[in-house]
């Protein structure tokens, strides 16, 4: 089911014969059966008519409102939704101190491992004291996680890891995108946008399976909206968002697109959808996309709540050797050149869907440690 991204201001949404239509400057840009719409992401100051809001709520289609820079504004939900199916199980397990500590350790370990693997992948041709220090410290923290006696201590380990990892990311950005200060700030906004999109997608998965998004392990409701969704983003931030944004920044530097003549936001959304379609080798399900992979992790957590499995099994990724990655990068460069004209033609489009954008399916194979 497609996601709809509305990036042009003054866009107008209408419905006709059970189809959702989007108009811009009195021109119909898209028409999709309402039952096929997965979610809608709105950028900027775009107001939805009351009749559209009513229909979206009736069909339980979530709407996320973001600024043009990707900052969170709010969301549209059906306030009359029934209680999540597995809320009672969530409340029971969160009163279990050992369950919380063990699950928190599993999530944080996978997050640190994936961050470490990500740094290894991106420092094959460039490394400095900052990136080496981050890699070594992440390894040390992973080894020390079992020593933590509470979820609070694990959160402190997690924060320490983020501090050194963020410094390494900043160092990599300077190397792969040695641009002006303004451009660096713009790239950082894409990190924030990626995290928001990742959070929103996982939230829709939680809603689908019947989990309450406010009953989290790591994040507090007072600090983060829908904290359980933020818990699940931990394992996927490095392989999905961080990898995507660094590739995006590197391609800008390498001249794989005319950044001044195209909408960076629209280009980023195209690449975001392509990233979600990237295939990975899941240890229990075989070859699946990142979308399916996130769904599997949410259902893994649900199985843990229901005691169908003994403990939560996180995903720790392991990339193939660098030689294979290089071949994939060469293939990607050819793909970028072939799709150049198509991107120019779609420059004025105000939305992209999972099935309609011009980016071809990616098949970057990664395997997972069991």
C-alpha cells in the first residue's frame, strides 16, 4: 500500500468515487483508491478540509504533519479507536523488572552493534581518531552492558554511545560532503526527517498489530511522543536513516544530481522509499525488505509479550565483504545516471508513492547475526 507525501504548498485534497485525489494549481496530480492508501505525510502549511479529515479517520489512515524542514507538527488520528488488543499484556510485562531490563539490553546491544557495523562500512576508505575512538568505545560498551543492573543504567550506556557515535557521524559528513556551513545544517535536517519518517512507519506497524505506543521500555512518555515506536527505531537508525543520509550527502558532492535545480526534499523522499524496499537476509524469514523486517521485529516483540518466545531477539546486521559492496556501488552509479532524466521530469510532482516513484528497487543484501 502506497504512502503519500505532499510537499507542495497550496495542494488540495478531494475525494471522488472512493478515490483520494490531490490537486495542485487546479491540476490533478494523483488519484488513488482510499482503501489502498497506507498513510499521508504532509509538509508545510497545508490544511485538510473537514470532509477529508472525516473520511481519513473513517478509514483509519494516519496523517503526519511536518514542517518543510521535517520538524514534527502533529498527527491526525481516529480518537474513537478501541483499546489496543494487547494493552493488558504490555501493562503486565512492564511491571516485570527483569523483563524490562533484559529487553532493554537486547535493544541497546543491537543498536550499538549496528552503529559499529555502520562505522566499519563507512570507514573502509576513511578513518580518523574520532571514528576509531567511536568504534572502540561502542565495542567496550557492548561488552559492559550485562554489568548494568537496571534500565536506568542501560539508558546511561545508550546516551554515552550516542555521544561518541554522533561525533563520528559529523566527522564522516565533513569528509564525504565538505560543503558550506549552511549545507551541513541542511543535511542534518535530513537526519531528523529520516528519524521522523522511521518513527511514523513503525508507529503504523504497532497500531496494526494492536500494541499501545505509549508503553515503552527505553523511552519515557514525557520525553518522546509515542515512545514505544522510538524504542524500535533504535535498531534501524544506523542501517536505514544514517546510511541513507550519508549516501545522499555524498551523492550531492559527487555531482549525481543538480541540487540547485531540483527539490532536495523530493529527491530525499524518493531515496527513502527506495531504502525501505532494500532487501535484507533475515535469519528467520529469509529475503525480505526493510519494511517487512521492521514488521517482523514488532511481531517478535509481541511474541515475547505473549510468552511465545523466551526473550526478545533483536536484529544485528553484518554486511558482506567490501568487494561485494563496491560492485553494488558501481551498479548504483549506473542506475543514478539512467534515472537522471526521469527525476527531472518528476521535479514538480508534489508526492511520491511506494509503487510510483522512479527509483528502482534496491537489492543491497545484508545478513543478520543470530
